C-alpha cells in the first residue's frame, strides 16, 4: 500500500464521515461547517489524484463561496437555526430504502465494470484547461455566461416589488391628496 492509497482512504473516510454528519446534524450551522470539512476532504482527494486545478476550484467555488453564502443566508434570515421539531422525527424507513438502493447500485456498478480496463488519461494542467475553454469551447462558454447573466437579471426582476404599480387604495389616497392640494392652492389664490 502506497502513501497515495493511505491518503485516499483517509480523505475518503473524512469526506464520508463529514457528509454523514451534514445530513444527521440537528443544528443547521454545524451542518454547514461539516459540509466545509467534507468538501475540503474531496478537494484533498483531487490533489492526491493529481488534479490540482479541480482541487483549487473546489476550494474556491464550493468551500469559499457556496458554503459561506449558505451560512450567511441562514444567519441573516429569521429561520430557526437550532434543532427543529419537524426534522427530529425518526426516518428509519427512508434510511433503509436509501441504503438498500445505494448498496444495490454499488453492486450493479461493481459487477458491470469488473473486467473493464481504461487507459489513464494524460495529466491535466491549468494551461490545457485554459486552451480548451478559450479555444475549442469558447462559444459554448460564452453562451453559458449569457444564459447565467439573463437568469440573474430575471431573478432580480421577479424578486423586486412593482415600484410603479398602484393598488386601488393607493390610487384613491393619491387622488384625495391631490384634491386637498388643489383646495389649499385655491384658498391662497394660486392656479393649479
């Protein structure tokens, strides 16, 4: 057993253990912090396997942005952070069904790919990824960026209240204020 094998087993155990704690923790903030540990261990797995770029992107995007955004969203909303009585009921049937399905799929894939040997791909570097993204894949990359931008603008427009819209009550109030202003102006001899 090599050092890489030991590291893969250790990091895999940390990732699975932290992932289990993510879904079983009753405290939402602790669950988010366990997610940081799990995603960090997965980034460590990428480093051991020689995919440095993917590991650093995993840390920057998932650990550094998504989890921090999740924790800030939880802390800035008025959602209950502690244990919830809705989530504290036992879920034994769901665990049994999910575990059975997972074991069945694992056995199916282990049997299907038992004798298949695939050649190892060439090691990837940031330079090769950049050449592919901004060379052969530049058009789909830009289309995706425009799609994400339009989704962001659409989300902002849909979440914003209608600024110029008037409800009937507001329209009546505006008309009443306009009538009062007109009466005051006529009292003082001003034209409206």
